C-alpha cells in the first residue's frame, strides 16, 4: 500500500470540503446581497408610490398661499370665496375620487342618497380623507381649509369608475383626459402671481387657462409664453401616460430629458414645489423668454423638498407597466395580420422598435420626418418630436392622438402615415393595423382579443 495514498486522499477530501464550504459561503453572500437589493428595490417603489400619490413638494405655498385656490374650493359659506366646489362640480372638471379611501359608513350613505354631493362641505370631508386623487388639503385646528396642494397623480392617475363615474379604484400612470386643469386653476381668486411670471395681465391668464379644455396642459407656457399656435388653436398638449416608461429614453412629446429630469422640471417649475433645478438651456432669452427672465434654469430653495425623492419617484414610474387591453377590445386574427404589417409593409417598426415600441437610444425625429408642423417641437431644446411608445394606446383614446390630439382616431393616424410614407396600404390592411395597435401590449395568446 502506498504510504502517501491515505494522506493524499485525506488532503484531496479536505480541499474539496473547503471548496464546497467556500462555494456555500459565496452563495450565502450572494443570496444576502441579492435579498438586500430586492428589499431596497421594493422599498424604493413603495416610497415612490406614496410620493406619486400624496407628496406636494411644498407646492401648497403656491396653490393655496399665493393663488388662494383653497378659498375657491371651500366657498364663502365655509370661510372662502364664491360658491365653493361641491363633489358634483369637482367631478365635472375631471377630478377623481379614490373609492378605497372612503370609510364603509360613508359609502353606504352615498349609496343610500344620504350625502349631499352638491355641498362643498362634502368636498372638504373628502379632502380630509385623502380621497380626492392628486389633491391634498391642509386644515387648521378648527377644521377649516388653510391651503391646498397638488401631486403627480392629479394629471397622471384616474380611477376605474367601479363605484360611480369618477369614483373608483386608482389607476396610477393613466392620463386623466377628463381633467380640466385650466378650469381648476382658473378658480383661484388671485392669479396675479401667474400673470407676473408670464408678464401679462390677469384677464389674459384667464383666457389662456380657459382655452385648454379637458385633458390638456401647456408645460411650455412658463418657458416661452406661447399660449396659442399660429392657427389660433391652444398650444396646450394632451396629458400623456406615465406608465410603460421602462426602457424609454426621452419620454415627453418633445424630449427635454429623462424621467428624473422631467420629474424635477415639473415638480419645480409646473407644480411650483420647493426644490433644486438646473438647466442652462433655459437661459436662452430668445427661445425661452419667460424661463430666462425668471431664472427657471437655476432654481435653488433653501429647503429642498424634491431632489431626495426623485429616485423613488422614478423607480415607481418605471415599475408601472402599460396595462393589457380588456378582453374583446380587439379582433385577434386581424391584430395578428396587423402585427405582420407593423413589422413589414407599414414600416412602423423602423421607429417603434422592440417591446417598448420606441427607439432604444435617442428616440427623436424632426417634424419633416413625420410630416407635421414643427410648432411644438420648436418649443423644446432639440426642436424634435419623440417617437411615442405605443403600449397601452387603448387607455388614452379620449382626446385624440399625437401631442395635441390632431388625429381623432387610430385610423386617422394610420391614414396619415400611409400618405406621409407612401405606403400604399389597402383598407383591410389599415383596419388590421389599427386592431394591432389596439392590442398593445400584445402577448402570444392574444388574451384581449375575441
């Protein structure tokens, strides 16, 4: 017997044991690290959800403290001004109510007709419950309304109408195409601060706000002061969805920046929250006279209530997937034919590529590329239009398509590109392509079809 055999065998066994131990330790380390990453991601998304739904970023000092919007909401009988805003009025201008924030007792009273929905006091009660989507009321000790603030959710959430029209479960990320932002802002008893920013008088501000209509908002107004297009129509654009943004680079109609850029832009310059924002492009007094005059590219508040929340807000938005179309909402066989057209004859895939249905990378095009005017594009730093992600188109058909709703239906969009690109699509092919667009986000089983 080899005198080295036993020791060698023992040594090899020891080495194997050590190696296995090292692997196990490494796996445990990876598992612990991976678990920590997952927990961090989950916590970030949950934090972002709360910010998206409820954080005002301190903007109540503008909407309530300066404009006095809360006074118009409560009305003269409750210490404010005017008739007040009842739930019926609030719903009429597109505000939504979160059914899940309502106590069961209140639900039963509403169902029994025991709640006066024409009473502004009921609106205040809903605000105290955090039930009005996108609005937060700040109350004094005596219960009267002291101020009002807005959140991301006011424009980029709606409800499923499960309880009643305008009342239901939240649908975060869906554009509120019923919301009349201009009419709501126009209720403010003191619009002078807005007039001062724009360098116009208050009657002009009211004219502009009244021109927007449901589902539209003009984010560039506070940059360039261009309230109307050359053809006389409002320069406001449709409220876009805030879902399906994962993998999408520049995500507004005309680019501007990434998700956290735009969140910072809106929170500081549109919602008028208190934060920090830097963009020297806004110093261009020719292109952005309002922004340059007000130094909007160099915002720095002593107390920053925005910047630390951008990461969580972005994480939540990227986590909101585009919703699948409801069953029976499109014809599956036609959609399958449309899919082939999308990737072939119709040439849609040349821009709307991959699962995000937009270009990976710099997803921007000149107005001439898409055969439209450059008015809205010229209001952005790059003078271009973004390739819009197509997933979830079925959720925002109200108000039309493109940034300004110029095409009332998807068929109009297809007809536009058929002419623009000289595609030569037949009537049946156009119909099939529309069915495919209605099916997005699509899956192999076509579960939403019939």
